[in-house]
C-alpha cells in the first residue's frame, strides 16, 4: 500500500481534535500547509492498523498561527507509520512557538516529468474516502465563500498523485516524504509534474499546466534523520 494510505485512516481523528469545544480555532478557514510522513515498515493490503492522533503544539508563521497534528499507525504493537500535518490560521496576531520549518520554493524540482489533466470529480471522490468534505473542495459556492474561483483539490490527494510518479517500484520498507503545499489546484485543471534525482532521494514538485505556478514542493528519501526528529518530538 502507498505511504499516504494511513492518512485516510488518521484524518477523521484530525477532524475530531479540531472540532473539540476546547480547541482554540474553528475548523472552517484552517489551511493545511505541510505534511511529513515517515514509514517504518511495509504496508500491506489487509493490515490491521491501530491509528491515533494528538495535538503537536503551536508554531509561528509569517501569515499567522500554525499548529501541528501528529498521527501514528501501529501494527501488532509496533509503529510502522508516522505523520505530522501543519495547519495555519491566517491573520492570527502574536503567534506562539518556534518558526515553522518547511520546504521552500527553492527546493522545488526543475526537470519536467509529464503533464496531467485533473478532473472535477477527484475532489468528491477523495472526500468520500477521507472524510474531508470541506466546502472549498465540494462546491463552487463553498469555494467562492473562501475566495477561490472554483473548487480546489485536496492537498493530500495532490501529494499522493505526485508520489505515484516518483515512488520506487519495489515495496517501501522505510521511507520519508516531506511536502509543503503552495497554491491550490483549481478544478478542473491541468498540472505539470517535476522530478530531480538527488543523493539519497528525489525532489519533486507540481506546478500549473504552464509549468509556472507552484502547487506543491516535496522531498522523498530513505534518510531516517526525519524519523529521529519525529521520534524525539513524541518523547
């Protein structure tokens, strides 16, 4: 199974946390700006996973207050997958925490790897699987209420789609995928994929059909220094 699959199981727990009465921010208007996945064991069809999620703390951001939700999946008592999702509340004054550390536009891959037409139907299909039925994905009116001309693709769908082009053909035992989300993909639309081979991994990116506007920047590799960082933050 792909490394983004457990996120579909974990996202309802993200929602449950953000919909608690004591959560400091409303769910509406919260933007997913980054995601890191560390897979520590092969994921198989039929696996019985125990998934959990927790609030990971506040981080400051130039545009407002960011916060992290961490999730993990265990199989037989052993952690095989971890993730960190960074969300942003724009315009929040006096942001708490250290500055968000995320990939920058300069990290984006530059070698074109193909183009793709994205159908409007991908958003409701992904919403059905993930439980993320945010109006910005589901309807033209909902998107316009939040300043978008058309419904937009889910960020994690975009990550999964980009990974499908760069993941190794062999099953993944240990792998790290770090992405930062930029401009949303308006649906329907066209995108251009980019990928560069690096020492120990791959840089990848998704831009608009003209290859200019950046939608996603990512890094893929087997360097588990990221796993150590995630583990340390759980202690």
